[in-house]
């Protein structure tokens, strides 16, 4: 692990993404249009369980959409060129970090759009800090678990469909723990109860990042 | 012949499991009473047994309340599994719940705990002495007869070993995947795929036996239980693994991608099957206050069949893996020979 290398890889990502601003726009548009579709269907939601479930469904699919393209750039020669410049472990760590940042931004955008359209009445009795924590950890968790999957899907060359098939069962345990934690937060349950679920999410994140760092170099070895 | 002994062992074990596991009788038990509440005064109770011999060997019946006994005033055996009993319940029984006890020479002492809710309680009664005779019951091997489970308890020898076998086969799969990553060995890649296929077959059998068992005991085919979610996720993971294999035509690339996914997914599967259920209550034994397999007398009587069943099914799974692996290797060699 080389901090300088990761930092310059992050910078590279950022520059490339700034050149392709439409990518950001498409992610945000995806979230907003999904939320708006839900709004057309249900108007306002006041039951905690449904509100929570719908929110995480939106974030989950936004995550697949956003992370699915994270290795699409490395088609053909660019991957080999990058390989000569940086160690693959640093590449995947930088990409995971970058994706985590993207997902946090996307999570916040989703939450804003969601409360705007679907209503924030359920937040009245919620433990807001705990809820934000679970949104944060959940979004980061999706990024950690799905970065390697995105790389595999990109290498298999069959795009978003395969990404969803491969990724869904992987994120299930995390999704389950996050759903439970944010539901408890919305119910206003104490940290000591919901904290266990957040710890579980954190443990899964650590496992996912460690496994990505170990396995990714094999993916780039041709 | 070399390598034959364990196949013979697997066959013998599974024959033993099927015959003994399905033929061994359950311990006789009292399964139902017509009355669930007793009050001072005369009361007539119909008692139904399972596997009992009331006509052949008669029965003594009493109510037991906080170790004080009320003997039946008359007992009539209507059928081998049906008694009509009359009591004169005294007032002053101490405990809220009374047990029903039936004794016969052939079946021994059968008790139904908490059979009656007791009214007209007080400080106690003069206990009566009801038992006559001695149990002549011969029980070499019998299974416990538990409420709700009843005969379905035999499913233990089929449902649980399926999952053990699946875990063993998927472990073989992930081990072969690690070999692929280390050595780029096409044989190991084939073995990994075969292990996953056979493991999935056992997972399917585990789901079917589990679903049937859930229908009998929990009255639903499927319920939201951490272990059920875990098994569903496991099957999704490995179906995705097979989809991934199907979508990459180039063998070397397919081997590496599949191996990476397999190692990644297996770690998450372990997490899902063994860690997350600890966080939530499950209907399965050993979780949320349900009795675990080793906690009650259940294990002493089921163990002589359960452990051989586990070994037998695991050996059968490995045998299937071995056969399919050999078949594919021969096919591969044949096509190689044809190419040259």
C-alpha cells in the first residue's frame, strides 16, 4: 500500500470525472427520476417500514448504476498502461475510496430528493444522527462490496446486467443489516441496540476491502 | 480395490440411516386430551395416545399437581390409543398447571406436562397413591415424540446433513478456486465448477426438505428467518457464479474470473450463514430460545442415526463430485484426442 500512489490515482479519477461531467449528471438524474417515479406512485409515505424499504431500494439501484461504470474506462490498452504505472492493489484501493465518496454523495442526494418528494414525516420521531450514520455506512458499504464485482463484470465484458446478478447476493447481508439499523434509527431506538447492526456493516466493509485488495491483483494478471 | 472402501461405507451408512431412521418407532406419548381446564368436582377426560397399547396392557391414570396426585376413579380403554378417564378433582390443588400421567406395563410412564389449567386452588390436598405394577417396557432404540415435531423428527437425518454436505462441497469449490489463482490449473477450474454444481444440488434438496418440514411444524412453506435468508443468498451467489462462468467464453479468463468471484462470494456466504443469524432471532434450534440439538434428551436417542447420516451424506456428495469430475475429465481428453 502506497499512500502517494493512491492519492495520485484518486486525483486521476477526479480529473477524468471532471472532464466527463455528464456522468455525474446521469447519476443524479437517475436518482431523482426514480424518486419522482415513486412519488407519482405513492405520493407521501408515512409508515416507517415502507419509507425505509423504498429508500434503500432506490439507493441500492443507484449504487449498481453508479458503480457499474467504475471499471468500464479500462477497456483495452488503458488497463495495461495503468498496470505499468501503479500496483493493482493501490488501483483497487483508490477506486474503492473514490467509489465510497461517490456513493456518500449519491446517498445524500437520494435522501434529499426522497424527503422532498416522499415526505419527511417519519423523520420526526427518528434518531437523526443514527439514521445519517446508517445511510453513510450503508453507502460506503455498497461501494466496498461492489467495486471488485464491478471489476469482474467489466472484465467479463457483459456490463450492467452481469454486475447486478453478481452483486446482489453479495450486498444482501449488508443490505439486511443496514435496513435493520436504519429502521431502528427511524423508530428512535437507542444506539446500543442499532449499534450492533452498524458494527456488522462496518465488519462487512472491512472484509470486503481486504478481500478486494487480495483478489484484485489476480484480476489484472494476464 | 483402492479408494473403494469409503464408497462402500457411504452406501452402508445411508442404508442404515434410511432403514433405521424411518423404521424406528417413536416413544409412545399422550398427544391430546379432551379437556384443558379442571375444576373441583367430577370430570370426564378423553385421552389420546400415539403408539400406545391401552387395550393390550391397560393403564393407570392420575393427575399430578405439584407432586401431589389425584387418581382416576375409572379408566376405560376404548382403543389402543384412546382412554376415557373419570376423576373427582378435589379443591385445594396448589399449582396452576396440572400434569396428566398414564402408566402401563407395556408403555411405561407417559406424562403430558401442563395438560390442565387448574381452578379452585388452595393449600394442597392429601396425596393419593395410584401406581400399581412395574414397567416391562423394552426400549432398545426409539425416537423422542415431541409436540409439533412428532413423526417429522426423522427429517433431522435428511434436512440437516444436506446443508453440511453443501458446505463441504462449496469448501472444496473455494479450495480449488484458490488453486486456480495460484497455479492457473484448468483441472482445478473444472473441479471448482463441479463442486459448486453438486453443492447446489444438495442445497436444493436442503431447501425442499426444509420447506416440507416448515410446512409441518411452522405451518408455512417459507418464512423470514435468518437461516432461510442465508440459504437463499447462498443459492443466489452460486447461481450467479454459474452465470458468470456461462458468460465468459475464453477458458483461461473464465477460470480466473470465476475463481476470484468464488473466493469473494464464499467469504460473504460464511458471514451470512454463520455470523448474521447470531444477530437476529431465528426459529431454528439453538437461536432465540429454541432448544438446540444438544440441550435436551433429544440428542441421546437421535445421535446414533444423526451422526452416521451426516457422514453418509457428505461421503455421497463427495462421491458425486468425484464421478462428475472424472466424467468431465474423460470427455475433455476425448475431445482433445479427436482434435489431434
